[in-house]
C-alpha cells in the first residue's frame, strides 16, 4: 500500500474542515474541551486548563505526518470553530471520530462532516473500509453514523474506556462502510 494522504482542508455546503492551528486552543477549550456534557462519550477527561488544550492541538498538528488527521470543524459562513473531526488511516482502512460543541448538536453538522470525510477517503482507491465506534448508550452518534451512510456491524464488548462514564471498558457499537 502506498502512503495515503488527506487534504489540508475539506469543504462542504456549510462547513470547512481544516488543519488545526495553535491559536484555536482557547476557543477549543472554551467551547467544548472543558464541557463535561460534550466530553461524556470521548476518551479524554474534560480539560482543566488551556495548557491541556494547547498540548492537544500541538499533538494533533504533529500527527499529520503519521496519517492521523484531526480537522478543526468551522462554520463556512462565520468561521466559528464548532468542534473537531479525526481520521486515522491504517493501511487500507480508516477510522473516524468527531466531537462538536453542544450548541451545534442536532443540526446535521456531524453528519455533513462525516459524509464529506467518507467521500474524500473513498477518492483514494487504496481505502476499502471506513469505520467508527460509539458507546452503546450514545444514540445521537449512532444516528450520525447511520445518516452518513455507515451500517451497524455489531457490538464490540468491553471495547473502549470512556473515562467520564466509567473507569472500566464499555461496549461500543461498530459502524462501517466498505468499497
């Protein structure tokens, strides 16, 4: 397999997914990284301070070299930062994940971003599988993945630790779309 690269930006009707920048850190911290409601089903604890968020942004930028892309999701109209979208490419497959600030929930933004990323990934003929997992209790995320064209494949038992819910691994639903 050749090295698969993603573009630095992906545009949709309402969104721009772009490489994060260090000046994004204060907005990320303020709008979602410190919010316990937003971070309930993610794999990190809410950030306690801006330093944690700056570390996250620096790491996200550095990981572009490793086929691990974290896009800042912003409004195409206002440029307002709404969340982030992750793409981890491993050989012929890619895993996706996302988080949006609470005020953007239920408006189709996550579905729009996921569908755009899936289309972009499948432009590369070496990608055959795109998948994602969500906690079995996270019904909203399950709807996003389904609306973006993914199909439920099964439940992965004791798959991932969501530290804001439990210190023990939790069951996750696996969704995927294949070529």
